[in-house]
């Protein structure tokens, strides 16, 4: 047997041996051979058949970002590492990882860096570089705005399929490399033979079950990329040697257009909000619909593509789009005004510290005096996740619940079904079990943000006693109801020195934020997640800690994904270094 027939046979055997539903093995819900893309598969479920090894030892380390220290101490970052990194991509015993070179001249000039893709192989118990491909890809320009800013360095993210590695290129192009030696097999140029420097491939690549590659691209105004409207944007599909593309305008018929007015906020008006129970916030220019800059398309078993879309000038007018395989629109689901948990619900009581203005309507977002809307922020890597029943779970941003955001669940026809009050920068994992499925998510109850505003008197940065600062990994039912959670209670900020010695100070009394934005779950339901305390955590079903392993540094980090290989080794990241853990 060859090709698809052989893969289907292998997956069927694995499904029978592991007692898993056959659909999980054949529709991209779990990976049997490795971790070839963002979220592990085209549905982004973060699940594998293999059983993770205990993280007893650090088996290998490899620095892929030599600029991590400079980035940490850039004046803009406040001591955090605000960089989005690629997930380690695993194919059998080979690993593919980004590696940065060039020069770091500051966060605001991140284009001076160079992004490479490398193949790593196990040689004598160590990871060794086999080849390096230097890409000409560049991120979108930096911008400084009060909200919805790509202030965190955008992600460069490859994907694997059969004998090839697909790598982002300059001007919205795509490289197809041979896995064996990194040579260029083909260079796809959807936007012309002469590269347009104002077109940017944004977000991770996604490969469907048939090997078609999907990604999004945006063209910005060269003089005013953020104050002028986006010039155009596209969903691109590379199928064999054929390239198709569809504009976001064609995928969003009937939505507010660039010159229309969209609902705005009371920004600039005196707090507390809303100014009056019947106050109407002023409208704002919409701008064109375009993709979120760090979000990956997802592809369901039937070939439907799911992608997030947002107005260029307001992150509060956003959509989940379902697209047919021929890149025609299937349906669109607005994220606006679906949440009814604002004032007097997740926000402290009206008229109290941190609460909305006295008399405000229960449930509204105080910034708009309307039901809450899911916001798509360009700094977020949250990507759609296709669940086993065909429903779609999406992480969005909301400010009014202490910046926690929400997970939003939609049916396969685009009907809003449920929500959970955490979703910021989150692509949750899906665990299939007992004829049903669960959602595994980070669940940060942030401190230091205030409930819905930045006024330390009206919105104190210390949360209420009923809802204190705390940091959890939470498992939800398929209806987004909590099943269990594990709390990070570690207070120690630690550093591993050059001599291997670990030194610590106790300075996080409420524990540490989970900086993982895509947790992983193995074949028996064990959860793997990174924390800003610099540890990898291994959590059993039911929320019991099985193990944790300190890596290098406790640091605020934007993007620390992980992967599990067929042998159960765990590939994770900390401070610009790849760590492999196992026994």
C-alpha cells in the first residue's frame, strides 16, 4: 500500500490499539507520527496518540533566538520577552524549528532580523543541525497604538507535509523545501513574480489532510500602514502546484465596509462607564476586514476552512468565517454583542470600586453599553479549533473581565452556542474520551489590570476577595462548563546560571501566569503546559500535578508552544531556547 491508503491503514491500527474513535485518527484530530504544524493538526486540537514521557531529564537544549536578552531588556518590553515563536515541528525523529539571525536593533525595527528554518536530528543522544534555510520573510511593521497593537514580534511559522517543509516567504510568498536537505523545490508567488514589499504573510501555515496549504496575507499602505486602511487581504490556498486566493472582501459579503461606521467606545469620557444607563457610545470608522495577524486558519474534516477576520480600525467588529474548499464563502458568524456577563456579573457590583456606573444595565460591556463582543487583537495567536462534533471554539479578547477574554463556541453552521470567561491569546486543546470531548485551556485570573479600566482608584488593580488573582489550567466540558482545574501556586522566580546552579526569590505570591497559548494533551489525557515561572508542568486528568521541570528562566513571555514526538519526548521553549525533556 502507498500514500493515503497506507496512512489510513496505520491510523486504523493505532485507533484500534489505543481504543480511540477511528475518526480521531483519520480526520486530523490527533497525530500518530509527530507534530507537523500549529496545534498539531489542521483542526488545532493539540492532541497526540503517543504517551508523554516523564520530564525526568533535560535531554537536549538548543538556542534558536540569540537576541532573547536584548529583547528582554528593550525599553519597550518592561523586562518581558514579547516574541511569538514557532512550535517545534516533529516528524519521526527529526525536528524542524525556526532560528533567528541578522541583527536586533530594537523592537520597533524588528525587520532587521532574519528568520531561518532548520532541521535538527538526533545524533548520539544530542540534537544536531542538519541544514538551515534562510527565508526572506519579514513581519508587518511595528506600530504604537493604545490597543490592538502588534507590539509583540509577529510569528514566523512553518508546517510539514510528507517529504516537504513549507516556509513563509517575502511578499506573501511560500517556499516548498525538501526535508532531506532543505533545498527549494518550489517557490509559490501568489502576488506576482516581483515581490511586493507591502504584502505580508501573517500567522502560521496550516496543512489540511490532503496536503493543501492555507495561509493569510495582508497588504498595507507603505506610508501609513496602521493609520491608513489596509489595501487588501487574502486567504491563500496552495494545492499541489496550483495557487488560489480569495480576498477577505469576497469572504465577508454584507458586513460593514471600510467607509462605514462601526460601534465604538466611551474612550475619553469620564469614568465610571457607561456615562448613563441609556448612553450611546460614538461610532468609529470601520476600515476593511482583514485577518488577525498571528492567527492560523483551521480546516475541518469536510474541508471547511475557518479563519478569523477583523476590521482594520476597530477590533470590536470581528467575525469567524467558514470558507468552502474552493475559497467561496460558506457562512460568517459575527462576534459582536453575544456576551451578557459584563456589568454586575463578571464586573464588580455597580457603584462599587471596580464596578460599572450606578444604574448601569446588568450584563453590558461598560465601554460600549452594549452586550459584550469578542475582539480579535493582532497581538493574539488565538486560532480556531474544530471540535469532534464539527463545532468551532475560538479564543477572543474582552477587557471588561480583567482582560481575561472569552472562549466562544459556534456550531458547524455558525450559531453561537456557549462561552467561558477566558480566551485571551488561547488556542485550547481537545481531549476525546468516553464518547465525548473536553476543552483544555489556560485560565489566568490576572492581577494588576483593574476590572474594565486603567484608573487605579476606580478600577483597583487588586481583584476582589470573591474573585482573587489566580492562575489555572482548566478542563471544560464540550458545553464549556468546568470539569477540573489545576492552580499554579509557585511563588519562586528562578534562574539557571551558566554553571547549572538554580537561584530563586519568592516574589509571585499569587502564583505565575500560564504563558502557554496552545497546551498539549497526550493519548491518556495527560496535559502539558508552560508557565511563566519557567517550568513545564505535567497534569493528570482530574487536575493532579504529576511532575514539573524547571527550564532556564522565570520570565513574562508572549509565546511558548510545545509538541510531543512519537516516542513521548516533550519539546518546549524558554527564553529563546528549545528544550527536550523525557527520561
